[in-house]
C-alpha cells in the first residue's frame, strides 16, 4: 500500500512541477531555460510545447543511457508522458486565457511558478520511480563531477537558454532567474522533503522482511 501512496506522491510532484513550468511561461517574464527550446520550436512549427518536450526527453533518455553505459530506461516514458501532457493541459487548457500584464501579477505568477517547479521536482525525485531524463541527467552529472545538483542545473540550463534564445523563444529576466535559482531551490526543497524518502526506505524494509 505504501508503494501506491509513493506513486501518488510521485505523480503529484510531476503535476505540480508542470504547473510551475506553465506559470513561468505564462508570466511573460521569460520562459525557463530548459523550456525555452520547446517554446521556441513550438513557435516555429505547428506542435505543442508538451509534444516537443516529449520528443526532446526521449532523445535525452538515449543520451543518458550512453553516459551510463546501460540500457535506456524505457520506464522513464511514464514521467515523460505525464510531464508533456500535463504541461499542455495547463498551457492550452486551464491557463490558456490567462493574461498577466500588471507587473505585480507577472512577478507573483512567476514566483509561484518557480517555487512550484522546485518543490514538484524535489518531491518526485525523493520517490523510487523513474525520473524525467533531464533530472536524471542532472543526477548523473552530479555523481560524475562531484558537483552539487544546484551547480549542475545552473550550467545545463544556461546552455539550454542560449539555444532557446537562438530559436526565438521569449528569453528574458525570468529566464536568468530560473537558471540561477531553480537548482538551489530544488536542492533546498530536496532537503525538506526527506520524509518521503523515509517512507520509501520503510517500504523497502517491510518488503525485505516479508521475503
């Protein structure tokens, strides 16, 4: 039963992070670095942001397998599809007509989006289920370089922001803030959601005891 609870927490973290990404995009202050490529391509071609994310994550899944010298983690298609579809659900559904023109609504929406993204990512990373390839890539590089998750995130997202800018995505002050603060916020949130990891370890011990 605890694994069911963990999966609900896992899915909830993914959905919360997707809402956060959509809020950042809708704030008008600049899209997140990792999303700038998807937004830029969706502006150039008749595809949704979520669909581009799914395609990009599948490619990154294969890159991760090459870096680890292991088989591709096809089970990661679960969070890939959840992320892509829920981002589209928020962008083209619940938030489609949202228009934030007043500065305080823009910054309020952006701040809420940044916090929701960090919290959602930290929550789902604390569970034993498959990771989105981008977050798994962050963990791989964290292990290989011995650098913090926050530092790895800053470097990776700064590079993606440059590509997104070249594609014509609305890169702005918000993009820079996400590049600098999302990683540290994830690191901070990851620390505070430790009880989820405890639930996971308790489940594993119970399973071993029953065997």
